[in-house]
C-alpha cells in the first residue's frame, strides 16, 4: 500500500508565477490536510478537504491560495502570483476519517521562490 | 488546543533511553496528547498518543502525569535513526478542529554514537 505521494518534491518559481502542488492520499483515505512549514518552524495547518468539499480553510491565507480535492485525481494546492515569503515546505497528510488518531504525511514539496 | 512547552534540544547516547518531556498545563479533559517526529526533510511520523493512562507501542512509551499537566515520551533504546525533531501536540478528540494538528517547534533529539 503506497503512502501519501506528493509531487513535485522540489519546485522553483519566480515571483509572480503560479505554483501547483499535488497530493495523492493513501488508498482508501478520503480526507486530506495541507500544512506549511517555514524554515526553522513547526508545521502550520492550512486546509482540510474531503472529496469535492473544502471543510476547513481557516489556515489558508485569504488571497492567492486555493485548494481542491476533485472526485477523481489528486488534491491540488494552488498558489497564484507567488512571493518570496511563500518559500516553504508544503506537506500533505491523509486519513480515513477526520478523527482517526493518525494522520499519514507525505514527503512534502519544497517551494523556492526566486 | 492547549499550548505545549518542550525543551529546544536534547542529546542521548546510542542504546540508552531517551526521555523527552512536555508540559501542557492548560490541557482540557477531552484533549489527547500526541507525539509525532520529523526526521530531517521528511514528513512527520506518528509515534503514540494517550488520554490519561500510560501507553506503549512498538516505537515508544508515553507517560502522562496524574494531573495530565505534563508527559514524557520514552524511546527505550535510542538508535542513530531516532535523531529527529519530536513534537508534543494536544488535540481534542472530536468536534470542530479536532483534525488539526498544531505543531510547535518541538525538541531536536540528537542520538550520539
């Protein structure tokens, strides 16, 4: 059973470009969570999605950031018009239910904005 | 979720027990204590969790004080592969926000040969 997969693992974007980060949850998991980790910091919750629904986006910046989890395909975290402050590691986690004690994390995507 | 306090860093000799403390003095009755770790550049990995009883699994033991204001994660025989940042997290067991994991800065454990 493959774990949570994220791609790309590393992404370089220039200021003003768009970044798309993909997350494929573990098989059988329909709940996806995105976290952001700034350098030397702990992970911060961004958004929680179920298939075709955003459940909680309280941790998402109000502008330029969006997330989706379509019926088919991976979850996508989209950052428009990236700025240097968006440089961070973005982790996706999945679980079979929202109250499952364990969230399974992917390897992360490291975004660098130049 | 309650705030947790952990030492910034700790060293442990290989083969010895690593005892990682965590203070969570404002924990509520329905909040569990979770431990995750993050090995360099990887995604966090779940270790163990508990409510008020001590817990043990194949990775570690969790000791929670009777008043639940602090806990200790014990790695019984630390290896070099246990070098990582260890996060102590408190989390409600159900309801709004229960799915959110709030990570602090954790404790950087270095296992020394």
